[in-house]
C-alpha cells in the first residue's frame, strides 16, 4: 500500500527544515500517525490553515522511506475558539500530551479514544466562562474515560483488596485508595494495605459520575474547586501508574493558576 487515507486530529506540529512541518496525529483507523506536510510553513502553502493544531482532518498520505508524506488535507471540523483562548489551548494541549505519551505508532488504534478526543475538543471549543472550572471538569471527564477506554477503570464500589461491597456511608472524611490495587479499600483493608492516595468522601460521587455520565451532565454538575482538584490529581495518578508515563499536568496547572 503506497498511499492511504486517514481521519485524524492534529495533536503536535514540529518544524522540519525551512518550510516543512511534521505533524503528530491521532487517527481513527491507525491510532498515532506522523506525517510531513511539505511546504506547510510557506506563506502561500497549499495546505493553508488546514493543518493547524487540533483540527480534525481528512488526509491522503503516501508512504515514505522514513516518514509518510501528507499529499492532501481537508478540514472535517476545526475548533476555531481553541487557538484564540489560552486556557482552552492549555487543556487541549494536556489531552494531546496524554494521548501522545501513552500511545505509540505500534499501539492498536482505539475507536473509543478517537471519539473521546472529539467529544472533549468540541466541549472545550464551546465552553464559556473565565474561571477554568468548566474546562477542568472536561479534563477530568477526559482522564476518567481515557482510563475506561484503555481498560483501567478504577474500582469504586467494592474493595480492591478483599472484594467486599462497600456501603455508601463512609464515616471519615476520606477513603483510602490504592493506585496499585486499582481501587478503593474497605475499612478492614484500608489500615493494612499500602495506600497511595486518599479520596475525599465528598468528591467520590463526582468521580463516580465521570465514568458513567455524559459530558453535558458532568459540565452541569456542581463541583467546587477542591473536589475538582482532588479528582484531577487522583485520575492523573491512575494514568501515570497504568501507562508508566511521566505526566505533571496537575503541577503545570497550579503554576499557571488554574
Ligand atoms: Zn477489603
């Protein structure tokens, strides 16, 4: 096969030589893809703005010796509000980082992940409001569903050590959670097992809903900044543990006051 078609999100762009651009993408049928858009940095490039970051594009690619060449690109959907808004850009960039740090060209394509990127980019593009709370909810939704589509949903209703069903009435303020065992711990196992983290009881409902509700429902839920922060850190720890990749998104958001 010397040429092929692909539908993909552009997640990263690097300069190559004087006029070319290497694009890293996540595609529907091939997973992670890289390709060269020749002449994309010329002022009168035939690609124009079509190969801009976060666009969903329909591509024609031809196999190259080292890198595949993008011969044609048509926009399927462009999320116009993202490049113009720093916070929106940051959150899409975090999504791109998680995808490209955890998936490689040899990973199997994941239709669920492709759809998830679409749903989240669309929500980020449409988000209004200045405080970043809505964007953080979308980001938590992305991370939870990322764990779900990659097969690493945490156990939140039974003890991850002894399998005991857990009642909804927790007496303390927080619940012990073991990232390595993949779930919460019952009061019996909690004190003995190695605890990697503690989940606030008041945030548990929000975290649970991230795995089963729609993105619209999540965005309409009330979640204070403490709960959002705890959920974000918890989900990031799970992704780091399961994918063995280095992420410091939470620290980065702190640095830029989000
Ligand atoms: Zn137990």
